[in-house]
C-alpha cells in the first residue's frame, strides 16, 4: 500500500512538471508572436496582473515538484 501511494505521488509530481513545461512553451510561443507583431497586447493592468499571478503559480508548482522529487 505504501508503494502505491508513493507511485501516485510520483505520477502527480511528474504531471505537474509536464503541465508547467507546456505552459512555459505556450508562453514562449506567445512572446515570439508578439515580437513578430502577430499578437496585439491589451494595456489593461488587471489582465497583466492575472497573467503574472498565473505565471508565478506555474513556476511555484514546477519548483515544488522538482524539490519534492529530488530531496524526498
């Protein structure tokens, strides 16, 4: 039973890492399109704050997952 619980935790942390990598890749594509002029950026402060919070959450999940996988 203990091994199945640790396997579930491993799969969960691995999925967080993969989700974070997809989110970062999406961000890189958006930045690349913005530089080419294909994406128009709205100057609303609330949207920029929401994006910043989302980015920090994704980054925190990635760090949390890697930290728990390596040092546990």
